[in-house]
């Protein structure tokens, strides 16, 4: 039986509570409770979302309270989505009056401490996740019968003006009636509010009047507080009708070109002048037409380009560059958007064909070259706003393929003259590369998601840059008055957007503080001076008080951190990266923001070292991959607790040694078995050469019931080389006595495989415990499986380049605490988990001077062995560490019991 309550918030958040039966326990199919707001014994007493906006800087506080009316302990999950651009700044859980605070720490230090708790099996499941525009924050809390739990999450962001409005979108989907549901937004803008609207897609007719909205002068207010009756889908229903978007939009008055706000030692400047004429554009579209764009991608690209052609203005100039294995320009130069030229372009867009590989470097350089030549040849075009927009769905495969060299080539070709916008279509692009290349050429990168609305995403991006108003905008501040200034030069300013600059004033810098702004507009240069209205600032401080003072400072810190991280993305040296990271980390810790350099840890009351859970901010590459894979958060199961019990984490497993022991027994690579013998201070290695699809028994312990089997996979193209490589592509770990089964592949981890159990991706960060087994996923790296009375196994994930012509992702397996396995343990690995003896003598030069041969006496066999080395990837899944060993030839013949075919079994389970 599962209870779920979700509230999805786009630019606001997605809070929710999920109360679920304990995993591993039989699920009852009894009648669901339908009395009022209580579902499966859990009542969501209130859900409040409070948003306070001061000068575009938004502070959100989400609070939820739930009570367990049931007779047994239940797990409740607090589930929140926040914008990618937001930073969490506070989190607090209170269980029956006992607080569990969240603290912001250096990510490196936080994870070092947290991993110790993971090994001991003491952690709750606070994890990272994401959506197209959102990041998910969730935590599982187990509370006893009759207990209450309160959640409070705070996060902050700078609202960005988009197409003339600031927008807050709340996706509401509670899935049950909530006793007290409330959304409140309080907006304060010193420039005064010019418009404010709020709508809910799930309300119609008279019910739309439930939303109260008002604004006057500097203040705006929105309030939504539906009663139980108003939440009901019908008069007798217990189902909620609240399923859709709650949207708030507003803008401010712009009586002057810019607004300069100064409070104590910090200032923020907002620049979005009105009554400017749109500039004529010189735009070049560089489009990937490689084979991977076939199907829906190219269809949606054509649709988007046709819509864009409908919107191009008659005075604009444009061209198309197509790149696959070769580069093709539609025209030799820019052409004006006349009716005839636009019609010819439509035919071209509808009829061009796909072609082979991906010459990204050649396509971009051709597009830049055409734009540069046009500016040289035709002086009239020099007054226009030049733009390059590139769309690709993959990585370069022909021509110049070195990403660093491509960045260098593009930067040298553009020479700071115009912005480059990169659009990455789908999940297979190297988004970090595209983003770095855009940032160092005054543009931005955007991911286009493979979905039904991909064409609208492409068109939507074009709309943002379709109407340039100014180029080469620069804010000039008196040098003696300011320090720690955010970015104050912008290559192009577009209609409907806004430029925000913030800084720290020096002592005495406030007196007579003013700013000169210059830029190039349609037919003329723009020069304006912004000054501080000190009387107005005094009034504002009186009206808003400390909040106004604090928010301007935090706006500066937020913007500074964001821009330091962008500079780090495009940095070209380790020293530069380290310096930028240090500055961003210092500010993140000072202002308590969860950024890519910090983590938030949940600690036990009175013990800051006892960390129960951790959350940090995912990178763009992780976000994209998460969308294509199932993602969930679970804490496996807590025992039913008496009403007086108050726990946040699952029951503790018996402590494991901190870190793996020196004894290595494992199999990795092609497949290479490594047997380290501590008594000899040496190791033995051997390979197994079998066909893809073969299943091998690796470990079998009849006393504990633990069995591990592995299935081989081969190269993508088995005829690509002389040697036939095989690897483990599937592992089955089970305990035949308890019924525990775990299937591991390079794609996902499945609990109770074949029984519709939960499936996790390698991007999940979870610790789960069930039937005497603790399973920990360390995202994109490895999986740890710890048996209470047996060994710990580590599964290492090896990823290869997605488009590698030969190899594919595979797995490695290592055992720890092998002394806990019974003496009767067998299998290709299992037979070596306990001590055995061998002797090596008669060492002599081999066919390779660096690899001597020798004679080994082991298990009453005399074998010829060769000295070599294998990789141990337990601690470093990328580089590994070398282990010297004696290599036994012929599939381990003479070392393993019997012959290797004795270990072939029909199936993984």
C-alpha cells in the first residue's frame, strides 16, 4: 500500500509528502481510507508555500506538517523541486519537537565524512535529482505511530526577466485533500509594479475567484487558500481537482533607463530601457545534419526553422550552414530576408538531406567566416547585430575532433565580435563543452530536450534573441568607489530581458555614486547616466527595513557565485579553475548556499559529526541523463517502531570496517581475475576466455546462501580487431535463504529482479537496507553490497565513450571482508576467499624482457607463470591502481579447481 502526496512547483517548487509501506514487507491490499484528509493513516495537516520577492531576488520558504494516525511506524518522504538556478540555503526537520538541522559545508569535506556513515549503514535517503528546468530534493523520514513531523526548506534565486515579465510557475498536484493548503507571494519592487496577474489552470468559472491578487505602488500580493470543498473534484469526491499550473507574472515600471539601488555597502543596478528600436540582425544558423539527427530530431528541427523563417523581419540578413561529414553553405554570403529569399529558404529547409559524420569544427568555422566576410564586404551590415546559432546532437567525429582545439579555433575566428549560442539536442551531447564554448564567446548554451515540444523549445530560444536592442553594452563605475563587481559588459541586449549588475562599495564610495552606461543601438549610440535617488532609498529602507538591506547583499553574493562558476566552466588552466573555485566556495559558505561546491548535511541534534543525509547540486550533464532514466528515492525498510521511537534513518547494520582491507579478490576488465594472498605479499591473476552471453558462477556459499553470478558481453563489433574481448555486463547477487536478489547492469540496478521490484539508475544516490543486506549506490561510480554476516562486495561501473566504435560499458566485481564467508565457499572467485599456499621459483627471462617467466607450485600442480600487473579499480573507478601479480595461462588451468567450463551455468539466477 502506498500513499503519495505531491505539490509540483516550477519556478516556486514542488513540495510533497509520500508515506509508503515499508519495502520488503508484504503490501496489504485492504480498503483505502477515504475519510477526509487522512489517507492510509497519514494526514497532511498543512502545506504552505511562502514567496517573498525584493528587487527581483526571491526567497522561498516551504513548510509541511504531517501526522501518523496509524498504529505502526510509517515512512514519509518530503519531495521538493526547485529551479536549477536556485540555491538551497536552509533545511530543518522537526520530529515531535526534536530538530534535525541542515548545515552547509564544503562538498569535499562533507562527502568524506558522509561516506563513513554510508559504510556503517546509518544514512537516510536525501538525494539529488532533476527535471528539465528543475532539481529535485527529497528525504525519507520514518516516524512512529502518533508522531508529527515538520519540514521547512528555504531556497533563493534571482528572477530573470523573460519576454517582458518575471514569472513564477507553481505546478500543483497534491493527489489528496489537504487540511490547510496555502500559497502566498509578497512582492516588493522599488521601481513600482506595473502589472501583476495570477492564474491556475485547474480552476474555472467562479472558482478562479479563490485567487486573491492585488498591487499598488511598490507592493504586490497573491494569496491562494482553497477550502477542502474547493479542493474536491466533485461534491462527494475525496480526489483533489488541484492538478495543473499556478502562475504568477509581473513587471515593473521603467520611467528611467536604469534603476540603481544602494544599501549600506552593496548596490544592485537594473537596466532595461524602453522605447528603443529593434536592431537589424545578421544571423547565421549552423545546423548538424549528421546521421544521428535522423527521424524525429530532424523533423522537429525543420518545423522550428520554418517557424523562425516566418518571424524573420524583412530587413534582417541570414544564411544556413549544414554540417555532417562535409560542410555545406546554403548561400555564399548573407542574404536579405525578402519574400522571395524566404520562400527559397523554406524549400531548402524542407528538402536538405542528412549526411554521415559530424564535422562540428568545420561547420562552425564556415558560419563564422561567412559572417565575418559579410561585415568586411558590406559596410551597411556593420551596424546590425550579428549572431551565430549552432544546433548539434552529438560530438565531433571527423575533421578536428579535439574539443580544446575546437574551442580555440572558434574563439580565434570570432575574436569577440559577436555572440555564439549553442543548442545541444538530446542527451548525447557534451554539454559542458558547448557551454564553455558559448560562454567564452559572449553567448549561452541551451539543452533542447528530446520530447514532443522540441520544435517549440527551438523556436522559444530564437524568440529570446530575435529582437536585439543594443550591442556592446558597458557599465562604467568610478573605480575608487567599487570593488567585487559582477559582470558589467554585455555583448547584446534583447527586448524583454534585463541586465543586472551588483557590487560592493568601498568606504565612502556611496557619496555621489553614479554609473555611466554606453551601448550601440539602431542607427545611433546610447549613452546614459544612472544615479542614486537617496531620498527614495531612505523611503524604501523605511518600508522594507532589514529585508531590503539583506536581500541586496544576498543578490550580489548569488550573482557573484553564479558568474564565478561560469568563469570556471570556461577556464583553461587548473590554477585558474582552483582560484575561481576557492572564491566561489568562500562566498557559498559565508552566505550558506548549496552550490556545486558545497553540500547540505542533515545532522543529529547536538552532534554535528553524526551526518544522516546529504544533498548537493547536480551538474548539467547529470541533469540531462537523469531525465532518460528512472529515478527514485528510497530508504529500505525500517522495522516497525513503538510510538516513542523517533528516528530519521534506517536501523543500523553491524558496523563494517572503515574502508576496504588490503586483501583484493576480484574480477575486472577482459575479464581479469585478481587473487591477492596477504600471507605471501603477492598476487595471482588469470583470465577466462569465453563467448559473449556465457554465465559464470563467481561465488557460491552454501552455508550463508550467498551466490554471485556474472554474464559476459562482447565488443560492439567483434570483427573489429584480432583479439576477441569479453567483459561482465550483468551481475546477479542473491541470498537463496532470504530471497534477496539484486541484478546489476551498466544501465541500472534492479532489486528483486523479475518480481517487479524497484529499479535504480547509476545516477541515484541512495543507501537502502533489506533482509540483512545494505546496498549503497555511489552515483556513476560503484555499488556496495554489505551482508550482515558475510562479505561486502563492490561493483565498479566502467563507462566508455558513448560512440566508441568497439567497446561498451561493463562491470567489475571485488570482495571485501572475505573471512566472513564460510570455508565451503566456491566459484571462480569464491574458492580463493580463504587462505591457500603457492610457491614460485626458477624465475627467468620471458619473451617480454619486462615480464619474466617462472614456475609456480600450487594445488599440487606445476605451472608456468608470467609476471605482469592488473588494475584494481575499487578506490579509483577511472584510473585504478596497479597490482603486480603472477599470471596463470590457459583459463587458470591448474590454479582453479577443475576446468573453467565447470563454472558455466544456464542463467544469472
